[in-house]
C-alpha cells in the first residue's frame, strides 16, 4: 500500500487518512465524528452536536458528533429550526391556513399536495405553516416523516415510519423495535375496542411489514399477499387512534352522517392532527398502496395532510388542493434577497444576486451567504458557491470531499 491508499484508481491523501483515523479514535461507541457540515436531510434524521477534537495538520479544532437518530417527535421540533425569516409565498401560506380552518370547521381530513422543483422552498413553506398552526392551536398532534432515496427500495419503509411516528415510538429497527410496536399496538387496539382475534391478526401483519422492511422476509409472493392485509390493518389502527381522540372532544357525528359545520367557539376546542409527509416521490410502492387504501376510509375528525413532492407525484387520490411552487419573482424575490444579505444589501449586491439567482430560493440564499462571507465578490454559479466553501477547508478535508463526490 505504501504511503498512499488507492480507491478505484484514485489516490487518497495520507493526511485525509490520518485525520479520519484520528476522528475514529476519539469517537465514542455508536457516535461517529465527521468534519464539515450536514445538510437539511441529514439534520432532520440525526441529532448532531459540535464537539472539540484534537485534529492533525488543520486549523479546525471541532467536528460534528452523531448523537443518534432523531425521534419522530423531534422531527416536529426540527421544523421550528427554520433558516432565517420566512419571506414570500404568502398566497400559498394563506391557502394552507384556509385548509387548516376547513379541517377544523368540517371535522374532516383535508389533504394538500405541495409540488415543485428542488430548492423552491416546499419544506420551508410547510415548516412555516406547521409553526403557525401549532402557535394557534397548542394541542395540535403532529406527525412528521420524510422519505429518502433509500426508502423507495425498502418495502413498507414509509408505512413503518408512519406507524412509529403516530404511536410516538423511536425510529428503531430489529427485534426490540418490533416488540415495542406490537406492545403499543396491543394497547391502542384494546382501547379502540377491536376484537381480540382481529387485533392479533393486525399486529401479526404489521410485524411482518417491519420484517420485510428489514430484509428478514424477502419473498415476493408474500409481499403481494400481505399488501392488502397490511393496508386493512393500518386502517384499523388509524380508526382506533381517531376514536381515542374523539373521546376527548364533544359529541361527534357518526360515520356516514352529514357533516355539520362546527361553531366558531367549538373550533377552539377541536383537536387537530397534522401529518406532514415529505418527498413523496421517494416513497416505496407498497407503502403508497397501503396508505391510499387506508385513507379511502373516511372517519370523522380534523386532520390536515401535507404532502411534498418533486416533479410528477405518484397517483394520489383524495387531494383537496395542489399548490405548485415555482421560482420567486418580483417583490417577494427582492424581499428575500434583502433579508438574506443583511448589512451587505447594497443596491449593487441585491441586483447581482437577483440577476444570478434565477429566482430559486435555495440558490438565492446560498449566493447571499457567499456575498456576506466574501464581501462584494459574487460567485458565478452554484458550482462556484460550493467551490468557495470547499476552498476554506483544510487540504485533507478537500481530498475527502472530492473522493466523496466521486464515490457517492
């Protein structure tokens, strides 16, 4: 091997290897350390903290420690960690507020799909809407799950995430996680007065869904056979959860009866359930099929479903409205640029960021950040924004970034 290590015919800088070994030695068990920064997706899934470390051949003396997976309850709290003041999208924000009021007034489920390209602010819009809803109604029950690129190839991955989040269970895997889910389901179904034999079948089917997600059971025929049963089981669980919520409220209409508008004073006492599913385009097909089947069964109760997706979303019925997000324009774009530039918001810088940003909020924010850090020098493209940040890293960190970009 010599003094350098080769990966796929690319040479790894020995400084990078030395730095990686140093971080590994200092890391606690099950708490990796890494240099650099973390993106929104990583930050939403894992709890991170900055720690001081001994570093070699570099000016940096800190790293990020992976404390552990965020609990699903923390996903909701993470929405409050919004980046900067919310600017623009007032029409869409008003539409989401109207959907909330409709769900409360008619005591039913309202479903909104937010669709747009990468970086246009889908997550930011939903985060602001949820923050305002919780501020207005502190008793709001919040379920937040995010589908990632790996979810698409994981049977029932999104469905299990949904169940664990709705039941306030940690996002764990393995036998212990399955036992926790079974125990919690037993209590929920018992409170919902579900027949014992039905409850046993539901718990068994959902346990198999977890096994399929973890690769314990991989037979395709079994997957096809289970899909309808798991969908039916999810419906039973959701109905039991809704029934538990209804027992905390004034008398509710029976299923199938005309839905009466709630009086204004009753809306203040209504419990609202908000479900946010991000990146629906990454969801696995078995989960989508099960969720569609379950949501076809309408139960009384105030629910607001917010879904985000890029491009053409998977077929999804029951939508009350689709909000299309494009680039920011006009006064809203200018307000965002001025806000993000802060003290650097000279007329020249504002015009330059607007001219180069193209109206994509994410790129505009990155450009504005680069201008604040580098003075009047404006990067020409998104690639230059990244390059400027990479240039401030140590040589070893630069090598690691280059290798990571190639290896994926």
